[in-house]
C-alpha cells in the first residue's frame, strides 16, 4: 500500500513496538520520493521511547571508507580477475559495520546501498542482525510490481534488481506516494 510520508512514520512507529521477531523494514519510492522522505519526514520519525532516529548511514561511502586505501586500490585493480575477493571483502565489512553500529544504538537506518546490489551480496546479514530489539530500516529506490519488489527501477534496466522475497515481511514494507 502506498503511504504519505507521515503515514510511513506512524506505520513504522507501530511496528517498532514489537519486541519479538525480525526487525528489518524497507521504505520504497522513487529517487525523488525517498530523498524527500529523508529530508522532510525522517527527521520527525521516532523510536518507541519517542527519541529521534539517528540520521541514515550512507552504506556505499561507509563501506569504502572502512577499507584501507592501499587495500582498496588493490581490490579495484584486481576486480576483473578476482570479483569474488571484492565481494567477500565487502560482505565481511558490511557484517562488521552492522554489528558495530547496532552495538551503539538499537535503530539503524541505511541508505545508498548500490554497492551491495552491484556485487550481488547476500543480504542475509541485514535480516539476522535485525533481531533482539535491534531494528534496521532501509531507504531504497524501488517499487512493487505484483509480488516482486524492483529496486533502482528508474535506472536503465541493466541495473534493475529485485529484493529477495523472504527478506522483509509484507507488514514491514512501506511504499511512498510519489
């Protein structure tokens, strides 16, 4: 169901009160709608204790910043010959990032996640880390098409991706009104 920005905040707030189960949430919309939500409505979002959520973390930038310059240079130079090495390094760094950030606070919002999809990283760490009263919210450009969730739907078709169907429960998924 498509929702207005304030409706999304209300919907999330209701879901944040659930203590049992998985706590992975996704907000979908056009690039413009997601940017608008982040800029205007997200700063008004609250956790169950009525505290503001921390600003979204840019996953692309943060993952690359975590890899030392020399190692990153080597990964880039050898990417064509060793794509699995790059994939493994990013996956490992993603897991460490999630663990460290969720140790600091129980609500983590992620944006700019194109690297994860460009390298076809498994997204299971997002789901497994979003438990035990730890919540992860993903801000993603995308839309529902039937039973599928298409990501980066405004990009050229080569870059379109689908979100794994079992990753996020239906009730944890919001789609912004454009």
